[in-house]
C-alpha cells in the first residue's frame, strides 16, 4: 500500500485568475510583500499496489485520464510506502 | 526574496465532497486500486522579506487572515530562498 501525493499546477504560460484574485485580496489586506500567487491542487490518495513501479504506473495513468488536464497543467507524483 | 509553498488541506474530520467525486470517477474508470482521495490546495507565492523569520511570519499571517479557513483547514508553509 502506498500513499500518493499528486500536485497539479497550471503551466507557467497559462493565466491563473484564482491566483490573481488572491493577490489582489492580499494587496488590499496590506500584504504588499507577497506577490506572484499561483494556485494548484494537491490530491492525496491511497494506492493498493504490489510495488512502487505498479503504484506509480496506476497514479500516472489516473493523472493522464482524470486528475490533470495535460494541455494546461503539469503534475508531479510523490509516493510514500505505508507500513501496514 | 523567498518562494513560499502553502499547502492547505481540509482537516481529517471534515468530509471532502470533491475527493469523493474524484474517487467515484476513478472507480468508474476502473481504477479500483485507488481510494481515500482528499483534495487540497497548493498556493505558491513570492515573499519580499529580509530574512526567513520575517517571511514565515508574513505568510503565516496571510494564511490566518485569507488563505486558509482555520475552522476547517490545516496549512503548512515551506520556504525556499530565491537567489537573486
């Protein structure tokens, strides 16, 4: 069993309206020192797989089919083995 | 200058309907080995601060005031120094 942490971010060339909205809110709360806000998703899931390769393969497959939009987003996968 | 990565997650006791929806979608795509999906946010920002303590203080302040909902969410802050 593995725990997978998938981080999905908009590609740097894609505008991030949610990040811009947060940046404006920060400015109006007087956080002038905070800028360049980008918002991504972190998806945690449990993977029932025999080994690390099989787990990575399954999660990568799920990212391409469902979790990320490969045209606009990049993703990274981090795996931790769960001791049962 | 620092880059801050803020990870905001729903507390474990709070139901995550977005995670549940993803889990159902994964099941119907035949990813039976993936379960316990939880969705969080990863917010990247640039911090203009003299030192690490000041940067952490500013980001923590922003988390409490805007980025996270302390009743329902937990957050972690990771800082990386940017070489200019």
